[in-house]
């Protein structure tokens, strides 16, 4: 029971910071926040993403490129140009690293106003830091696992961020339903998305890139949007209502 609870907490907490901070804030600027709160969410991302910590800077640039070049040869991750999901993940990793290490020649429109805490990223992304997190997962499982097969979950903990990414970037471009015609293959994975905290409404998101609420139909509930509204009321963030209706 402890192991399952730990896995669920890690799955959703990591996913929350990815969708709230990396995706909706860093990449799309659906809301603004002070430098203080930005660093708080940097720290939260590190704590809850753990060994698969993603640089908000590199993630945001890569994601903006995905929207600009969706399902073309310049798309960092598209099932239309990769034979399988592992090939897509490997290509995404290469593009991400080229952005993170400043090896890529990036257009200014993709880097404008992207949060960048370079020193913290260097610490959080260091190999020794990632290995330290993995060692902590192994130690936790050694203490609480009641069967050998539970240890098979550890690799998912280790790369939980990329796992979340491939679910959307591969499966949500191949399977699901479409609410709106777009120039790409984006689809909504499921009508009630509690598994991916609203990220599964990918077709909706590609149609309304600035919309803070990923759900559109009455039954499409985005679990993160009420949190965004609460944070807005508490003045932790400020919703950018000029982008699109929320």
C-alpha cells in the first residue's frame, strides 16, 4: 500500500509541476508570477520531478517549437516523423540537450520571456544529483516494498517526466477524438482526463494555445484549472486574460 501511494503521489505531483509551471507558465505565459514565486515553483519542480527534473527554460523553448512546427520535420517530437515512440523520445532528448546546453541556434521568439535560473538548473540537472534521487527511490523501495515486482516501478520514477511527455506527444497525436480541426494531428486522449491532469486534451490545447483551461466541452474537466483560479485569487499568480478566454 505504501509503495502504491508513493507512486501515485510522485506521478501526480511531478505532472502538476510540469503542466502548471513548465507548460502553462514557462512555455505559454498563461499567467505571470513574481520572481519569488517563480523560484518557489523551480524548487517544487526539483523536489517532485526528482531524477527526471526538466529545465523550465529548455522545456519551454522546445514546447514552443513544437507548436510552431507541429507535425513537420522541424517538430522536436512528432509521430509523423519517427518510426516508434522510443525513436521520438531519443530525438526529443537530443533537441532538449541542444537547447539546454545552448548548442542550438534558437529564434528569439522561442526564448522571449522564458524563465531561466541557470545555476539552479545546473545543480538540479547534474548527473550526480539525478543519481542521488534514484538512490533515494531504491532505498525507499527497499524499506517498504513487499514483493520483488514492485521494484519494476523504479525505472518509471527515474524517468517520470519523459514518460508523461511521451504519453501526450506520441499517443495524443495518434489516438483519441477531435473537437476542432487543426493543421496537425493533435487529439484529445480521453473525455475525462484525471490521468494526465488535463494534458490529455491536446487537440483543445493546439486549437487554443493560450487558454488556461484545457477542457472545452462540459464533460472535459481540467483538474489543474481550479488550482490556477485559486492561485490567481490568492495573488500567487496573475492570469493573462488577454491571451484567450479562460
